[in-house]
C-alpha cells in the first residue's frame, strides 16, 4: 500500500509531500491543473523511462520518493535481492538531472531501473486510457487468469516440471554432442589408468624413495666418515679426548697453586663430556649401519620406474598419484554420462511429468476462463457497454514454463460485433472501463495492493458514473485505490479527497498544488464539478446530498 509520496522540482511541481490512507482516494481539479502529474511522478519512482524535460524549469534535478507498506510478494523480492530493510515498508527514490541522467534507489541502495520496475510491478498497477498498462501484456493476462482462478500453486508446479525437463534435455543433448570426443577421451584416460595402476604410485612416495636412495647410494662414504670421526675423537693415540685428558692433568697440578685455573678445568670437563657423547653416538650409528646393496638396487629400480612414468606422462614424479586418481574419477564420470539409454529414459520421464502437470493446469484454466468471462461480461453491462461481452481465449503453444497455452483477453464493446483482442480496442474509454471491470472482478486475487485509475470516467456520465463510483468504492474495500476523475458521482464516493490546482509562483511560473480536503471543502469542490465555476446554493445542496448518500 502506498503510504507517502514526496515530489520535488518535477514538471510544474516545486515541492509537495502527501500521505495516503487505505481505501478509495480521489483526485480532482480543473482541466490542465496537473492531476496526472501525481500518477506520472509515481510511475517515475517505479521505474518508468525518464526524460530531461521532467525537471522543472530552472531546477537542476527532479526527485521523487514513494514509501509503500510491503506485501508478501514484494517482501520476498527484496529478500531475494538483498535489499530488505528493517520494518514492513520500502522506500523507492528516483532522481533525474537536467541532462536526463537518472538514478534509482531502493531502501537507500542504488539499483538498476530493471530492478526498480520489477519491484514496482509488485506494488502498484495503473489503469487508464493508455495502452501500456499491464492488462495489455499477454503474460500478464495469463498470470491474471491464474490469480483469478486460484491456480498459483499448479502454475508453480508446471514451472518446476518444465525446469526439470529442460535440465534432462540439456544433459541428453550434451551427451550426444560429446559422444565422439568423449569416446576418445575415455580411451586416453583408460590408457593412463592401465599404465599407472600396476605402478601404484603413492602420495608422498617420491620424496621417501628419493631420500632413501641418497642415503643408500652414499653408504660407504657415510661409514668411512663416521669411523674416521670416532678415531679422531676417542680411539686414536692422539685423539681429542686424549689431548683434553692430558691438558686437564697438568692444570689440576697447577691449580693447587692458583685457584684462578679452576674455571678452565671445569670448561675442559664439559668439553670432554660433549666429545665423549658425540663418540658414543657415532659408535651406535656404526653398529646399526651397513652397506645393503640389495635394498639399494630395489630403491634404484623404483626411482627409475617413477622417472620413466613421469617422462611418459610429462609431469613431475610426485604428480603421478594425483594423475592416476583424477584419471580414474574422470573415467568413471564419463562412463556414467555416456549411458545414453539412461539419459533418454530420464528425459522421457521428465517430459511426461511436465505434460501431466500442464494438462491438469490447462483443464483448470479452461474452467477459470469461463468463470472470469461470465463475471466480467456481467460487470460490463453496468458500465455503459450493454450487449458487450468478454472472453478469455486459450490457444495452444509450445511447452513453456507457463504451460502449453496462451491466454488472450477478447472484448466486444456492444452487441453485434465480434470480440477482438483487448490490446486492439479502439476506444480508450472502453479500454479503461473494461480494465476497471476486470480489476474489480480479480481484485481478490491480484497480489498488487495499490491500483490507480486515471480518468476511467471518460465518455460516461449519469447512472453509469454512479456505477463506476460504486465499483471503485467496492474495490477500495479490498485494495488501496487512487482515481483521477472528472465526475462528481465518482469523487463523492472517495474515502480521501485531494484537490489539484495550478497557481502562479512568485516568479510568475505555474506551480501545481495538491491538498487534502475536509468535508466543507469537499462540498465546494463537488459543487464546482456539478455546476462549473459558478457555485450556487443549489449545487452545494446537491453536493451535500451526494456525500451523505
């Protein structure tokens, strides 16, 4: 529901701020006062195309902001697009500068016009004498039929079945297209697996065998070096330990004469302990070490095998385990994907499920079309279209997310003529009134909470005008309705009444003013609409009677 509208420097509006109530709101005023400017401003805020000439003369930028209370569909759209704000309202803002460049915002976040329009379609719908309203779109007509018939869930089921079927078709087409190349790829992968499986390379094995090969291939040098180190440390006549013992023995004799030699003796003792520990460690190494020529041959053979495989498959030796694993996985996946018989069966099953769902939806749509045609035709008789009739034509089409038929609204404006597509109805007044009849009939189903009717009273009067007012009042009990009208019979039905006027600003340029009317002001405005510029006691009395009624 529309809660408020703020407009600045838009066409002939310098600045205005309006708050709206639920129910039926009317806007009236003299011809040329700018009543449709409010509608144009709202449509701009909801993503309509903008031109530089909407900026008020002398200003650099026009700005329109509209706040709506959210319905379920709009709230879900905001969540899906990460634009949800705290609370149950949404703020839409649009700016247009003097060069025609525009910017759009939802809850303060910059968005594209496509996003603004998508959200706008869930918030507000305009009915008027212009052929761009939603009822003229075939997709909207089908959606309205589904809403009117309570077919949202079956329609969603058909859309889901269509998506599943298309996925199955795509998988089958890709498998067929890749059948030749897949066979060659399978052969290549099978060759890799057959070559590497007997080798069975393990993750981390290359680093292990390389380290072991270096150790075994240098075994003699390792043993010789360790033994020489032991000799120099402890076993030779002139070993390091023997020299340290000799030095310590001489210093011990001299330390009796000078205590300052004691730290040197302690350092020698520590050095001897470390050298002795090193010698024992080397002896343990020599006890366990040997020249295992057989193991060296085994390791050298394994290194050669891994090297040869790496050269064959043009990779590093340590990459062989990953190559084997990935080749096995891809081979299994290709084998599964190449099962064309299974994919054909899956596609046939998905298509059959879609056909069943679409056939059920078609039967329900036929019933809904008959009911909707009867109800709208009945409403047309009260709207100065006696003898006219409304039909919903369902024609077959290719499988689609919306089913296997198209819907088209057909209208005969009066008796004796054949129904024609709603989009080709010549009279703007007829189009507006038919749209009104459809909107009233479908009001309980449409998800849009705010409906705008722009001069739906064109070309009618008298009893028909009273009927239009009654229908709009009835519609206002279910949805928020805004109506631009010239008819006092319609205006008198409003729950809220705005007067649109055009006055001269201080600089002499025209400015549009919109103000809410209290009961006394409404009497004067209705009297003006009844009698023109000259307001008399008689017209005021008539106006009071209309309001009272």
